[in-house]
C-alpha cells in the first residue's frame, strides 16, 4: 500500500510504543501492535522473509527485496523499537526499582484494557473458543508464577534466549522481557544494551531473527485457519499475565547483579498496602490511553489485511 511520510512517522511512534512495552517484564510489544492495528501486517511482513527473498538481497536486487518483505513498514517499525529500547532501558529499569508500584499500576490498566479490546475481536464464542481462552489464561498465569532459572551466559544460550523471547514479544499478553526473567537473562541483556556489549547483542539479535521468522508463520497460519480460537488464546494470555503486573508485591528472594546492586528474584502478590489512589489513577490512565489508541487506530485504518 502507498504510505505518506506522516504514515511512516506514525509507524515509528507505534514501534516506540512496542519497544517501550518490551523493555518492561510483564508487558508485551505484541499487545501494542494489536491495539494500534498493525499486528497482522507485522506478521505478514515477517513471514515473507525466506531463503528466496534473501537471495534477492544477496544478489543486490534491493527494490524487489524491499517490496517482498514490506521493507518500508518494517524499517519504520524497527527504528521506533530500537529508539525506545536503547533510550528507555536505563530509565525503565530505574523506574522499576524506585517507583515499582506506580509503573506496574499503569501497565496493569494498559494490559486490562488490551485484554478487553482483543476479546472484542472474537466473532463467535463456541466451546472450543472458550476452551482456548481458558487454556491461554492458565498458561500465562503459570508462566508468571514460574521460578526464574539460573542459566549460563554462553553465547549459544544467549541465541536461544533471543529466539524464545522474540516469540513471546509478538504474542499479545506474553512478555518477552518476562521470558528473559524466567531464563535468568533479563538484567544481563539490559546491561548489554546499556553497556553496548556488541557481541552479546549481535548473537541475541540473530536468535531473535531466527525465532520471529519461524514463529510468525505458525501464528499467521493459526489466525487464518482458526481465527476466533487463536484470538481467544491470545486474550487469555493477556488476562493471565495480569498476575505479573499486579502492582503490590513482596520480595521473596533477591540476587546481586554484576554491579553489586541487590534486585528482586522472586516475588509474590499482596493486597494494596500503599499508594492506592496514585496507583488507581495511573491504572485508569493506562486503560484510557489504550482505549483512545484503539479508537484512533480504527478511525484511521483504511486498509484491510489479508492473512
């Protein structure tokens, strides 16, 4: 489709929203892609990357390569994601340390509203769709209560982390950052981003490239053949992930990072014990922002995606 410069600037802003979400353990960039109306186009663009298309690149047939992968769309989106990740990694990790309740409250409202919006996309509720929703909810809930693992820092494992995390990042409700927490590599990768450890970042990016090109094909097929069931499972993922973004927590175990800073390793949810009204206001703000984005995206989305 033909896009104007303003359209690409909007895509970059949406990418920045995805990147900002992906930095936070518990919030998925796929959620932002879904509510901003670019989710299916993103899947379609990524799944088109294959060996035949790569041959176009290696033979320097760049115009054909760019058209085959919807390159302008992907570049604008990746630019926004990169801007957010590299500019917000330090800020977000600081906010999660110093103002955790308020940050989690905002994202709780965001994920809750996103769940409601995704559920509305189900056209017909059957027992299979309901079952998918329940399975998605229970699976995401289990992931949020799983104990983070102690894992190696070898490059082969960093590759696996990248491939696994990116699959979660494009699933609404499943946070790639939280998968990294479970794999014991969230703060390691965040430190690599802040310190520009090129080798680690390149291996991680390679894993992401392999993971997303493989998984996007499966997800695109599922949306095409089993739309309502797939959407219900995605909505269930989002509902189940609310357990992770509950603002009030008590730390059960801690660990000390490479800089000597003590950070929480495992936590449990507790009843609100402080900053209740501030948290409610921020949760409401997150909900309203997602609602407004959904309304804006539907009003300005003038093309139909075929998957």
